[in-house]
C-alpha cells in the first residue's frame, strides 16, 4: 500500500508526487510534465541522486539544442 507523502505542482506544468510504499519499504517519486512521466524509487538519498542525474542530463540536452539553434541562426545570416 502506498501513502502519499507530498504532492505539488508548478506554474510551468510540472507535477511531482512523493509516495512511500509500505510493502516494499521504499519511496517513489513520480514527476509528470505534459505527457512525460518519470519515476524514481529507493530511499530518499537514492531518489535525490537519480533525480540529479536525470535533470543534469536534461539541462545538458537543452543547452546543446540551444547551441545548435544559435549556430544554425548564425549560419543562415
């Protein structure tokens, strides 16, 4: 049985739910953004490390996309 510990939403359309699964003795954090759903599980330290890795990779990907767009814009001028 899962117990909701915390649930929050941002103005940017991101929703996060932190639950505790008593049967498996783990925490589960689910992040929703649009149609995307990301699930992290484990103890709180493990979830934090997993989330950091995921969001760092997401930011690097976004940075790369911005750089490519800027280079394409410069090339098209």
